[in-house]
């Protein structure tokens, strides 16, 4: 058995490349990222005639120029990693455009097999393709396949095998021949290239790229010795071509490539139908209809949102209960120690808090896969582009932004549907301002406490503020840090297709598992840090004798119970003496029952009061302890920073813990104010405490705005890190949102105070 | 961290249209036209070419998006969407609907 052969799969977007890749490799694949960029890299394996093939799925591209990261990644792989064979997947129903990429692959000169995909659709369109002749013209065997059904995959494997073992007569290197004036210049540059030591396999290809003014080509020419003369000759050659063609040399070369493609298709393709049936066009009569298009779109969006968050709520509850159950179980079986606390309170609670998002994420990814595979995603972009364009974004960016109202984590991971890295980063950066569902409990609590009659309005205002912050930040970023790379909107609306269920599941899993693997690590570390802040220092000196207080209460309780019993006995004795009926014994009389009832309710009341008192001592103890842990100390350290906003160290601590997950702000508040962590809007204790703690309605508005805008939660941060692939952007996002939150809260507090508004 | 985006904004040559006549953005749904000239940045011109929209090609205007932008065209039998501001950079001549 010889060494493993490497195959690169190249093709246009929407040509069914991934389906072919899946058919070849089955489940033997591995998904990762291309080094340095967040472009998915898929790798798989298969064995044919005892020969192992490693298959790399290149990003879908229309060309191999270097305008996008995807194109650069694809080209770099072919040039630098030198795959043994290239499979070029070509959409048979759209040959002219697909073969444009093929011409560029031919020029690079690796052995190639062409998989002519979507033959069924081509036939529907009435196209007859002479694959034999096409193969001869392109210098590569052409295999008709239908990726969806797997038809032709075995033949494809056989052809690859034959090309690899060099028995295929059709695999030969051909040249794309240009106009003689261009050929002359190619000749000239090639001549210079041959003079210097060149490590590249194909001088002709380099010459063409130089004529195309492709700057990245110089990266392959680092070791080339005659750089200076090459630069001069290239500039001259480009100048000559541009004079002759009265066009840019790049454009002239592209035209020539299309000329070659046209020549090939004219010879090999026959149209049998005069007016081919265009089903997609008929479907679009409704889906992108002038009047119906928007409502239908809104409806799909609503379904997507509802299914993701409402249906997802059930498994979310199961995971939540399972995690609580596990925590309780471990608390009972593990002896109390630092390690036990680290495992249970740090790692399991922390990761558990994030694991509850898994159902949302998987459902959302499934729906996105459905939208992408069916072809509707492109229509969504088409419908929303006008709105998003005003933010300097692509139409598709609308989807992750709306999903942000549910949870920013899947929403940010959903930015993968965007093609340009700039758009992905911009959408990621503004996404946390879309108020996620975890912030709602905070709004309900605070708005409910300070604006009992207008809570709804205040909460709605928070959502609007978030959207406005997102829009303005988007405009700001696209004019400053993310200037420039906005691409022209040239979007293909691919034909609608019936999605294959197995491939939907596969796409969902592919994307979802990244969340499990990578986010797990970041979140685990983050949870441990936050745990440590709440755990250390281990020994704290309590400012009051809480145990003594509890003990005292217990004594009081016994005394009180005793006195109730005594009073009862005395009353019974007294009543008994006045009792005269002989028919009914006193113990069955109405009077006796009344007395028992009075005693029982008194005892019950005493018991309840006792429990409440013990609980509040417990909460006070917890608050006392917390204020002495690192987290409390941190709260006191940052107090000067939040003081200008009217906040105290308690708000400081609540906001810090809110970094783990924003809803924790509420329970931290509960602990700090000594009313317990189980807080909701009905809990009158917290509301009274909030008011007594010095918070005014005005400060509460500032606080809500702060909660809305400040640092995304840990999981979101991990998602930002993951999707931007850069700590730089993650830090930027954190710092920017903190600054914005602080400035707005400050402005609200100061201007409000000055106007004596809501004080 | 920001440099990666800014180096792309270096002066891109822009092509001024010589044709003074109709623009692709002037087409009404159902009309067909032949592309005469493509203006705009080199990147835009190349991008269109990669997507199969070439000088001399006949395109059909299918419709406008519900919000009146972008527009949908049929080129070489497939559907392509362009913003109207970009379509303004493309000079055309109308051709009969049955061509």
C-alpha cells in the first residue's frame, strides 16, 4: 500500500460540493478551522482499492483571486500543500459560470477529476452534456454525479483511482490559450521567471497571476532572486496589454477565460427545451413577492424564534434539573472540602449554567441548516438587504441579530452564515446589545420595584435602547475600525432544493459540537476563576455572632411554645370547670375544639416566624461572608468607579457576578441584601431592600441600562473569541461595551439629577 | 488587529462609464437588456465577472425586492441579486423580450 493521497475538493458555493464530500468520506470526517482564519476546514478519509485518500473540503468560491479569505485559503492550500488530486465539483445546470473556476484550477496544473453534479437538474432544464468531449477539452475526466442520491460516486472514486495510478488517458495538462497579445506577455514574464531560482511548479501560472495584478503572488516568490527585474517587466507587460485592450489586464484575462469556457460549452452542451421549467422562479413568485414577501419572511422568523426558544425551553429545563440534581447529590456524598467545592460549585455549576443553552443552540443550527440547504437563506438576505445595508451590513446579518433577542451565544455562532469576515466581526460586535432573555429577570425585578405601574414601558424601552445602541455602534464601527472591506453585494439566489434530513443533522452536529468542545474549555476556566473569587479567603471573621443569634432564637422559640402550651392548659382547666353537659364529654365539645384550634394556629405562626428569622440571619451571614470574600473586596475596590453612576459596592458585586450569566445579577442582589438568592418580582423583601439601599428610580434606570449594555456574559465572550478568532476583538468588545454602559448610565444619572427627575 | 481591514482600502482604480445611455438600474421587471459596459471599482468588475455577468451578456430583470432594493436578475439561466446603486454602474441597451 502506498502513502496516503491527498485530495482537495474545490467548487462554487451552492454547487453541492459538501454533499459530494460527505458521500465520499461518510462519517470519517473532522471539522476545524483553517489556521488563522475562521473559515471552516473539513477533512475526511476513505479507502479505495487498499489506497487511503485524505479529502480536504476547500471553501466554496467563484474564483481563485484573493478578494476573500475563502479564496485565499483555497488557493494557498492548492499551491502550498500541493494536493495529489483535485476534485472540481461543477454544477451541471450552470456550466458556464462554474467552469470559470475550473479554468483557474487547470492553470495551476494539478491532476484533476471533474464531478459534474446536479445532472438531474440539468436534465430538467433540458441540457444534454457530452461529458466525454468535455473531459478531453478540459484535460480531466468528467464524471456525472447526483450528490443528493449518491449516484455516480463509485465511478468518481474509480476515476480518482485511475488518475492517481496514472492509467487515465484523459488527465493531461492543457493550457488555457489567451489572445496572442497576452500570450506574448506571458512568454516574456515566464522568461524572467526561468532566470531566477523558482520553487513553484508552474511558471506559466505565476506569469498569468502577475499579469492579473495579484499582490499575494509575491508571497510565493520570497526566494525568487530576480525580483527587481520581474517587477519592471511585469509593469511593462500590464501596460502593453491595457493599451491594446483598452481595459485592465485583469479584466482582459478573465474575458479570455470565459472565451475558453464558451468554446467548450458550445461544443458539448445541447439545449433540448426551448423554455426550460424554472421551479424556483415560480416559488419565488410567492416567497419574494412584492407584498407577500415581507409577511412571509416575518412569519418564518417568528417560527424560527419560537421553535428555538420555546421548544428549546423543555430540554433546557431537563438539563437544568439534571444539573441541580447532580449538584445536590454531590453535596451530600462528597465530604466538605475545597476540592469538593471546586468541582461542585465551580466547575459543575459553571458549566451546567452554560450547558442549558445547548438545546437552543442545536435547534437554531438545525433551522439555519434547513434555511441554507433549502435555498431560502439567500432570499432572506435578498429581502432584508435594504435594511441591513444602511448599517453597512449584508442582508443575511439580520438573522443573527434577531436571534440575539433569545440568546447571544447561538446568535453569534450564527454569524457564520455571513461570507465576509468583516461582516461577521461587525455583526458579532453589535450582537450583545440585542437584549437577550437572560436580562429580562433583572428588568422585571428592578422595573417592577421602581415603576410598578409602568414596568412594561420601562422594559420595552430597554429593548429599544439596545437596538439603537446596536445600530449606532454598527454605523460607528463601519466608519472607523471596520472601514473599507465592505464587498459589493452580488448574491446568487440558488435554486430551491429539498433538503436531505441526514445532511441537516450532520450540519447541525458539525457546528454544535464546536460549541461543546471549544466553549467548554473557556467556560470551565472562567467558572473556576469566578468560583475562586467567591471562595477565598476561606476563613472570614464574621462581624456578628450569627450562630449565637440563631441559638437565642431557638431558646426563644422553646420558651414561646412552652408558654402557649401552658396558656392552653390553663384555659382548658377553666372551661372544664364551667362545663355542665353530661351527654357529651368535654374533650369532644365545641369549646375544646376551638381551644385546640387556637393553640395550633399560634404554634404554627410561631414556627413560621422562627423560620423566617433564622433564614434572614442566614442571609445576613451570607452577605457578611460575601463582603469579605475576594468578590466583595473587588466590589469595594470598584466602588469608586461605579459611584459616579449612583451605584454602591452591592451593585458593583452584582454586576461582576452578572458576567457569568446576566440573570445572576438578581440572585446576587438577593444574597447581598440578605433576602436570599431565590428572588423574583413577587419577593417584596428585595424590592424594599433595593429602595432602602439608596437606589432611586433614576439610579435604577441607569442600572438597567448598564445591565443591558455592559460586558457580554462569559458564554457570549467565549463565542466572540471563537467566532472572531482573536482575543484582540474580544477585548475590544468587552471594553467598548463597558465604556458605553458606563457613559450612558453616567449621563442618565447626572442629567437626571440635574433636572431633578425621578429622584 | 485592525490593520487587516485597512490595507484593503488602498486606492482601487475606478472605471468611469463612457456610455451615457441606459443603466441596468433603469430596467423594469420583465425587460431584457444587453450589458455594454461595467464601471465601478476593479473589485466590483471582477466580482461580477466571476459571477458570470460579462459585457455582451443578455440579462433579464426579474423583480425588485419587497423593499425596492436590491434587484433580481436572470443571467445565464440563474438568478443573481444586485443592489441598485451597483446596477447604476452598468451600462446597457434594451433588447426585445424574445431574444
